[in-house]
């Protein structure tokens, strides 16, 4: 590790445009979770090949009853709408 770094051209993550587009519709918060709960989400997320924060977000959505549309649900909705249109 260098003793000194030149940070003249450095930007905060909030100033980088492509990162801001990825975060659209999201808010950074601080939350306290029990260690065992967080460990369980991290293990499950690793098994599923996704980030633990994404998995927590999905669990919260499911609890609120507003799960994102998965492929099966999307196909069912399209079939119903195409049947109505015919």
C-alpha cells in the first residue's frame, strides 16, 4: 500500500452517473438486524448466487404482498389478456 494517494480527481459514488442510474428508485438506509438473521440471508443468497441485500429486498416485498412479476406469472397474465382480446 502506498503511503500517499493522489485523490484530486476522485468522485463520491453519489456523483458517478452510471451508479446513480443503477440506484434509481432506491434509498440507502441503515438498519439493525440480528446476527443470525443476517447470516441466514447471506448463506441463502450465496446458495442462490445473488446478493444478500437483494434477497432481503425480495423477502420484504413478498411479506408486503407485492412480489415482482416472475416469468410464470407474466406468462399467465399474457395468456389471460390474449384470451380476452381474441
